[in-house]
């Protein structure tokens, strides 16, 4: 959940962690592996798997975007540079545009892609001074303010229905202990509208091994809203209200490019005299069109007690819980001259210090969401309130378990990390033994 921490007119972006005492028992779910091959039923799509890498170093490119040209179908690479892309049959003559910030975009024909292992290498884009004169504000804060003001000109101005894939994970140190995934429908209101986006759950699944959590049950409250509210242009009130601009220092950093467009990188950090936990990070702005194309930012957690109040709703009396990292990322995509929310993630790491215990516990929570398809429709009928997801949702309580290998059908998902895939298989083997 995104907590609204209001002080001096500023709202701080946060989600709740619920920590409850519980018996260390492995959750019982149907253990059929969703990683197994789909049954021989009639399907109307072709699935391609592969990775996106740097052409010279061969290092994976994380969160690279793949978009089927001439459509709104897209996906992103995971933290290991891997992707899975499902394309309707009959689209083999189309191309896939692969892009990554600071690299030359590459158009790859679907007919040349291998269904099991396609490697796409992108070249680093050499930055050159623009040959045309571009009016650039003298100071960084002026550029940021102008970008915020021009969102009505640059971002979707019609109601839009978006299909999105959402995943959240909980780790104890480096080991996965809980995985939840969902396909959701987002009823996106225009960027100039003050109305909140509505979210409806289509399908969800989970796999949790509570025995790895000692005597704790950790739950993330808010589900997809944790990722959705990272959309800075739609929800500036969480970070950059007009008044809050004065609480930050803005400065120009290096430049880069997206395709042929010059992108300025703006650093921002809260002023030293501001004591409340605010944000720091980088904004990637198209200088010519004044478009925010990406943002990477984190919460200042110097004041551990104040930061803890933002996130922890419940905890045992004999434990002190402090966030050690709170970070967000949001990426936007462009279609026909308009930009829209495409991908975001949130990462939370926290430490639990126990009374009368020598060692502490370290847990990490990650959630991410990617738009995989969308359509504009000014006559969109939003779901009734009773059918909408609440911002207080706990997805692990709603999901039904990793029980159906054909669960996702033609829906695009973010390729799971190898560590996640291994964790799920391990949990499922344990469950099979207990049956």
C-alpha cells in the first residue's frame, strides 16, 4: 500500500510491510509446475525466449524494452537480461523493436528469432552535440517544472485500458521464500485528470514457503499499487508537488540519447536543512519535447526511526525493524507522439534486530509491473467499486497458488529469474514429498 505521509503539505510514497508471528509451516498448494511445457491444446500465439546483451561486453541489459512494431504488445527483460515474448500467430512478418537507454535501438524481424534462445545485441550510442539549437533552461529545476507542466501535451490524454503483468517477491537474504504474480487490467485515466487509476484483478497465483521465514509471516500490502504509484507524471503529489520543488536541489548530469532524441539527466536531492525523509535520484528528460522518459529514485532513510514508521504496520514487540533500502524506477514508452506508463519497480530491504539474539535477519521485497498491451477508448466503462482492487490488497492472500501450467495463456509475463524459477521448483518438490 502507498501510505500518505502528510507533513508540510508533502505526501511521501511508501508501502506497508506486515510482520506477524506465525507457525513455521510450509503452505500447501497444488504443486504442478507452471514451468512445464503447456499441454497440447490449441493455442493462438508463438512464444519466443532469449536475452538482450551489450554487443561488446555481452553483459545483460536489465529492463530493456521489446515492442512488436505496429501493435501495443510489449515486454521487458528481467534482472538477468532474459525475456519471454508471446506473439499472436500470423504476426511472423512483423518486427520487434528492442530499446535500452543509452543504446541504439534494434529492429529484429520475428521470422529471424529463435523460439528458445534468441540473443539480441545492442550497441552503445555515442553521444554527440546536437547540430540544431535547442532551447534549454539555464537551470535544472526550470526544466523539471516545464516538463511537469507539459504532461497534457506529451502523455496520453484519453482514457486507456491497459493489460499488465505484476510480480512481487520476498527474499530472506538471497533466498526466495514467497512469489506472487498477477495479470491485472488498469483503467488509466488521462494524465491531466486528478482521478486515480482503477485496477481490476484478472488472475493471480503464488508460491510461499513460510518455513524459510523463521517464525515470521511477511506480507506486502498494496500489491500492484506499489508499482503503479511510481508513475511520477501521473502522481506527482507523491514526490514533486509545486511546493515540494523548493525542498530539493536540482542539477544537470551527463547526457544520453533515446534513438535520435537528446536526453538530459537531472540529479535531484533533498536540501540539507530538510529533516523529513524525502527522495533523491535521476530524471531522464527529452530536452526538445520536455518529456520525462524515465526516473530512478530512492528514499532518504538516514532517519531510521522515521523511515520505519512509513513502512512497518505490525511487528513483534521484541523486534526493531528498519529499512536499509527503498528504491523505485519508472519507464515510459512512446506511441504516435504520445508517452505512457510502461514499466516500474519498487525495492525494499529491511533489517530486523531481535532482542537477546546475536544475529539479525535481513529481508528484501521487490515488486514490478509491466504494461503488455493497451487500447484507447473514450467510452471506457470503469469497473464498479466492488470489483476493483483496493489499495490495501495483500496479493498473497488473494492468489490461488501455482497450480495451472496453462494459467497465463497468451498473456506476456516478465521472464522469471533463474533463482526464482529454481526456488519455485524446490518448493514444489518439497510439497510433492509431503503429499
